[in-house]
């Protein structure tokens, strides 16, 4: 885990791991997108990943977004019912995010 380099001890950096609620794959936190249930009860995408509230993570794959939203996996992870308006907004936000991610890369 640690290596010696010129008499100094170097440590590997801890990389936070999270699990996609749809496909159950474990990935680094930076590779996933956080969806948050805010204290007022609404559900939204947390671009920064630092929004307050109960969170769940989804992959950068459209199939995971569909599974998470349509098969109630997000509802279970967030411990809340997701309204029809929030579902539509999440699908739109997810589609826009995925387009932007793949255009930039």
C-alpha cells in the first residue's frame, strides 16, 4: 500500500467508491452522478455531488437512468416517492448530462 521513495514514505490516495443503484456496479465517486432527495422532498440531479440531502448514484449509461427511474430503484434508495414531474425532469436532466459528457470526451 505504501512505497518508499528517496527515504520518504508515499501513500496511495484513497479513492471513494460508490455503487450505481441500477446496475449495482461499484465505481469511483467521480464516475457516477448523484441524485438527491432534498429536505423539502423534491428530487434532483446534484452536479457538484455536494448537495445536502439523501443521495443515490447512477452510472453514465442511459440504461441505468431508465432502470433507476422506471423500476423504482431510485425511490427505494432515496426512501421517497418520486412525483411524475420529478421523474420527467430526471429523465431530461439525465439525457442532457449524458449528451454533454459524451460530446466533451
